[in-house]
């Protein structure tokens, strides 16, 4: 199993100090986080795209290109690119460039976006939300497949036999589809033979098992062999003591989740709810290294997934605490999980 970290590079007010880190400092801290993840042997680091004042990354490709020059082995992915409100040609060129700079470590995670600010910003109509994503995803796949492209769609000027450069090192350049709670998205990803990143940030993980099966069934029906990979993406925080992990992270998580919740009509998150979500069958990977190990393996028995990514920075946690979580994840959690998943897979094959 591949293990990694993703972030949206939140820039929220520290509830304990009342201070807000500058955008420049948050980006410099993010570089250190990616460097450390590479150094402790994690497999993937993802950076998401937002167009709001409380997130500092609106151009993930630029951040990942900078990270590529500071790292050696770790794979660098968006998490996500909001392709519906962007130009697939530019996205492909950006990530092909990263792929060349890093010797083949770039990935694209395509998503429709959980926020909508980018649509009016770039002149798109929210009424076209689904159609935009479908058309632009298909175009992105065409760009990946062919060096010279002819294309015509509803939302972009046509392309008539034009070359798109540079070409990436990897062929094909990995493109994942990010899925939240939309079954149609899981089926579409499977039918296209694309790996799926399934976000689980609330509720019991068992509720999401049908999404994994829909993805795999659609892939099999479309003739894809082997079936494309599955990633589980969730929130978390690791500390030496279970209660310490909950108490340290809750104020920062609550700032972010309650702000989003106020916009969407959710009830405020309570400390008890957050604590419950850290249980084995809850959504959040908050606790000691051993608790996180147990939870990843518990979910592996449900999903048989190939990748697990955790978001430690739900709210602008103190930088040193994020670094400590990454270190514990890479040095204490990852080796045990990899060994045990390999053992279970081998036992399954033999059985």
C-alpha cells in the first residue's frame, strides 16, 4: 500500500493565539512538510486547489514544481485540480512539466471541487457543473493519449490537429478521479479505467464500501484488467498520546469545519463528536501511531485499497506539530502498514 499526505494549505487564525500566518510563511512551511514526507519515506504528497482567503494554494502545479526540486522520491499530485473551471490543455502541460522536472513523479487528481468560487472567477456557469467536468475530463484523457490533438466540445474553442507539449516522462501520466458522495462519479471513473480517490471525512467507513465496489464493477464491465487503483483520503493527526492527539488538533479542526459548516448549514462540531470520530469505526485518523495503524488496517479489510492519504492540516495547525505527525506517520505507521498489507495480500493469493 502507498501511504502519503495531502493538504489544502489552510491559512486560518490560530484559536489559541489569535494570530494568522502570512501566505508566504504558510507556503514555506508547506515546502518543509513535503521535504520531510520525502525524507521519512512516504510515497505521495498531494496539494489541493482553492480560491478562497483561508487557503493559500490556488495553483497546485506551481507548488508541486517547487517541491519537485526539493525532493527525490515522493510522488507529487494535485488533490485536486478543479478541472471543470480550468483549461485541460494547461493542466496537462503543467503536470507534464512537473513530470519532466522530477523524472516521472507527477500525478493529476481531477475533481469537480467542493467549493464553487472558481466558477464565476473564470467565467463558468454553475448550471453546467456536471457537464463541464465530464467534457473536460474526457479532453484531458485525449491530451494524455495523443501528442497531436483534434477536439471539439461545448465549453472550449476547438483544437484542430495541434501538438501539446511537453510530453510527460510517464506514459500514461497518472490521472486519478476524486470522488466524495456521488455514485455516478465512481462508476464513471471505473468505466474509464481511472483510479479513484475516495474522500471519507465523516460517518462510518462501511457506508462507503459500495463506492469501491461500483468503481471496480464498472471497470470490469468495461474490460479493464487489472482494475484501476483505489485511494482512501481522510483527515487525521498523530501524537504520542491518544487524548493529546484529540485535544491538540480539535481547536484547529473546529475553526475550519465550523466555518464551512456555517456556510452549508451544518451544526457546529463538538469536542465529543470529534472524539467519537477518532474511534476505530469513525472517519478521522486521530490518535497514537498504533491507533492509526489499526484503523488503516481495519479499513483495508473493508476496501482493499491501494493507497491511503491523510490530511493533517485541517486548519492551520502549528508547523512543528504537523512536522511531528508527518514524521510519526512515515517512521512508525508506514512500515508496519506496508508489511501487514503485503502479508494479507500474499495470504489472500495463497488462499
